[in-house]
């Protein structure tokens, strides 16, 4: 008699089912574990590939920005997403996106106006000049932002809206917003958001300059006092204050659409003999006073007084002399490159 058969007969149906189940599971494990191992390798490989791609992008981006000083639109968009610094001013980061925005808006304007009239060396020199100007400008804006934080100075969205709307009407032309955006895109390569960023930077710097320039504020008060006691006689102010101010006469009628810091557009709103009072120039570099001599529908004849802001620039230059401005890129002229 077969002993195994006797042994099987003694097993319950439940035991037989469990044994069969275990046989099936054991057979399945032969396929399961290799598949798990394959999935593990896929995950590991995916992570490694992602790391290599990310490292390549970071290294490539670093080389493009900091080593080769590239300024194309793609990198500009990237720096707007990732706020990497191009320099620092007393530990305040200077945003690469601000530097590229200033540089690209300037160079695009020049290239679209002049076309390709420059030879290679002249073009390289022009690019280097505008890069240097844009870097210095972005450093000044960063310093202004630093001082604004210390002085609790802010610029609201409403203030930017007001300034934006004022720019719509520069030169006495009542432009539509759509038309104005088209102008800045065509001439400067800027979007509305980028133009608003430039307005913010200008406004914050202007506010800081007004706050810290004690001398300019004192001179402005002197001008107001002299004008009040001499029937708005600007020549008397010029005689008494000398080189503390800048006195100018148009000498005749000029276009009311002149880009002159806002003086012509301010003058066209006055009546002959009327003085504007103190206002900040459109580029934020000082105070203006304007007195209308005469005008017609499109032209104005006026005299003006300017009180330049100087304190901010003096402080900034002191920082540069003390090596407190650190630049992370090197801008070379063609002569320095050996061309």
C-alpha cells in the first residue's frame, strides 16, 4: 500500500486547499521578486538621470550667466523665475533679472533705432557700455531697496498705477493702455509687468533720495521762500542761490511734448507768470520748479529751476570706494578682450 496516499487521506479538505494555495503563491514569487527588483532599478535610474539633468541645467545656467555673460531672452525669463544675484550691495542682492531688464531695454531700443550700422568692434563696445550702465543702475536700485527697508519706505500698487497712467499721457498725448504697451514692447522689448517693475524701482529710489537728501530739501525750502517774497522771480533765486541750483530758460517756444524730466508737460498746464511749485523730475533725480512765460496750443516758453539730488550718489560711491559692492560678473570692453 502506498503510504503517501494513506497520509493524504488523513488530510482535511481545508489543509489540502491551504497547501495548494501555498504552491501557487510560491510559483508566483518567482515572477514577483524579479519584477520588484526591476522597478527598484527603474526608480533609482530615474532619480540619477533627473539629478544629472538638473546638475547640467544648473551648471549650464551658471556658465551662461556668470562666465559667458549671456543676455538672451530665455535666460532673462529664467532669472525672473529664479531670483539669482548678479552682484550685492552691503549684503543686499542685486537681481540678475533687474540687470538684464535694464540692459535689454536699452540695447533693444538702440538696435531698433540704428539697425546694423555698427561694425563688430563698435557693436561690442556699445554692448559693453550698456552692460556696465545696466549693472551700475541695478546696483543703485538694490541699494535704494535696502535703504527703503531701513527707512520703512514703500511703494504701493496704487502709486505704480498712478505713475503708469501719467506715462500714458507723456507729451500731452492721451494714449490707450493697449497702444502704450505696444509702444514699449516694440521699442524696448518690455512687457507691462516689466515696465511696472521699472516704475517701482524708479519710485522707490526717488522716495529714498527725497528722504535722505537733507540738503536738497533745505534748498527747495529756500527757493520756495525766495519765490514767495519776490513774486515768483526765478532770476532772483538764481542770483541768491548760485550753484546750489540749476537755472534754465528755453529762450522761446518749444514743443510741449519735450522729454525734459516733465518740465514742458508741467508748463503747458500753467498760465503766463504762474509757477508750478516743487515737483520731482520724471526720472527721480531732483526737484523742479517751472514758471510759464507764454504758450500756444502745442508749444511753451518757460524758465525752470532744478535742485539735483546728491546725497544718494555720494553714499553709493563711498560704498564702491570701500569695496562694499561685490560684482559676480566681469564686463570687458573689446580693447580689454584684445580686439
